[in-house]
C-alpha cells in the first residue's frame, strides 16, 4: 500500500471508514491485555522453580571464605556472589558490593546519601540551592521518580540510536555545577532498546563536569538479556573507560538478577571505584549489618558462574524472542511503508518502542473513549487525593486530558505500570480497575 501522504482525499476517507469499522470490531471484543512493562511471564518464572531447592535445611551454609551465611556480617556480600555479579558487569570483584534484591533500591539509597551526606566530602545536595539531573528521554520512569521524589530538577536530553545527545550532555555538564548526575540505561535501553555506541561511552568517560560530585548513574539492567545467539549488542565497560580518561570516581553502575532468577527475589549490585565504595560503606555500616547472604549463596549454587547465567538467559530468550518477532511482524506487515510511524527492532531487553505522528495519542484516546489504567501510568507528579481533578500528560509534558482520579498520588505511585489485577495485592484493596474512567475523562 502507498504511504498515507500519497493518497488522495477520497482514498483517505475510504480508508478511514474501513479502519473505523475494524477498530469498532476490536473494541467490541472486550479484550483486556496485561500491558505491564518489563514484567516476566509466568512460564519464565516457572522454569526457575528448582532454584528454590538448591539451598535447604540439609545444605552446607558456608561461603567459600568460611563465612556462615546464616549469621551477621559480610557487608559487601559473599565473595562468590561478588564475582558472579562482577562477571555480569565485566568488572573486578573488588569494585562490587552485592546488596539486596533490587537495583532500584541501591539507586534510591545512592541518591539519598548524596542528598544527606554528600559524595566524597562534597557538600550534601540538600544544602544546595539547586540540584539538577540530566534525563535521557524517553527513559525509565522509575529513575525519574527517584529524582522527582527528592525535589531534583530534571533536564530532558534527547535519545538517539547511539545513546543520549552527547553534544548537549557535554555542554550542560561542563557549564552548570548544579548538574549532579545523569540517568543511563546503556544497553537495550528502556523503552527503545538502544545500546550506547563505543563513541558515546568514551565521551561519557571523558566528561569534564563543572561539579566535582557529578556522577553517571549507569543502570546496566539488561547487560545479559540478549534475544539471539548470533546477534548481540556489545557495550564498552564504563568503569575501565573512566579510569583510562582519568575520572575513576565518575560512575555508579547498577545491575540485578530480577529478570534472571525471580523478579523480586534476585540479588542486586553496585560497581564503582574504591573511593566511591569506601564512601558508601560509611553509611552502609549504619544502615545494615549485611544483606541476605542465603539468597546470594542460592544464586551462586544454582547458576555456578557466568557461563551458567548465559545458558539460563538462552532459555529466557527462547520465550521472549517469538513475542518480539510476532510484534515486529505485525508492525511491518500492517504499518510498513505507510509513513505513519516508526519502531525500534532491538536485539535484546524487554522493549519495542513505537513512535507515532504528533497528535495521534490524543486522537486515539478521544476516538476510543478509553479509560486510563495503572499499566499506562509511567510517572506521578504532585500530591492529590481520590476524586481530585488531575492532568494527563505525555512524555514531553504536553497535556492530553483532565479527569477525576480514583486513587491518591501515594497509591498511584505503588500501582503505576501494573496490571489492574494486581491492585488489591499491592494496596490491600481495590475500588476500581481504572485510574481514571473514560466517563470522567475530558480530552483537551
């Protein structure tokens, strides 16, 4: 079929009538799809059930250094877990601390420490007049939620297939000492599936920030999440690049096994320079006596080493790959060549990103009379109670609609991105499936 821009007015009107009829037919089916992003499927969780059997009441409960994992101690994590996470990130074990189950918690704590105690002797951010973060867009909503939670001003930086717009990053970071960090998902990025080029990584490592406590928050969540054996993106290792550039302390790197073992029962780690880790330990020794070493031991005994992890990830890929290919097949067959949108074709991760023409999101919602569900909410701004009138905005902060919200801002923070069926488990109650019902929504 010809591109829409090449059709005559009569052809467009005929096509519109056909598509409207097909759309009404689809609406009439009453389909309910779980659109929660980045959430492992049940069969992905089921294939790891024997993971729960490797440590039991009959197991030897000592790490390789003799530490009893049932007891206190071991702030950095057991040695074999440090090595496993280091191998995932392609760094040295001495540059790694293994923490709890979620890398998001480590990121939150890292920002929180910088706010209250500063970084490497620099002024705590809470005592400064302005604190800013660079945020590649589109990006990960939970990153933005952390910075918003601490009242940090967020500056949008456009994403490209090579990574963030580095000309803009270099300019902003070098000129403004209030800019203290940048969020990055450098491999199979959320939501576009891009991997930063070698040039982008080297330019990050060579940054000359105006702020001595500027840090790159390098969330390498999908380091090993490939879809294909023969087509895998490669990412330069950022810690060593920063060392080569003379900036060894400029990066905090994060990862976890949340989409490797169980989402919620994995292990997470931070990698950084000795100076940064020593600085962190000053607060960590007050915060905790040690993390869950039994779970760390369980991971090591199940996966054994990085090769075991890679073999396990092939099983995940076998489940994920057909889903990616099915979506891309439909997009290519139904929309290819029409000139009405573009989409990414990633080699790994959990996301395909579709970019429509300006105004399409508003038009679809207005025509379809759709309610807003938790799965469609990526961020919450401000404080409000149930029944309040709130604005609905897109990723570029353009207001699309206004409506009466069924949940408070605090409740919505907990259920955003989730399926409606999960609301009761998360909140302990469920009054509505919708965040805003279509009858209470006005398109602007």
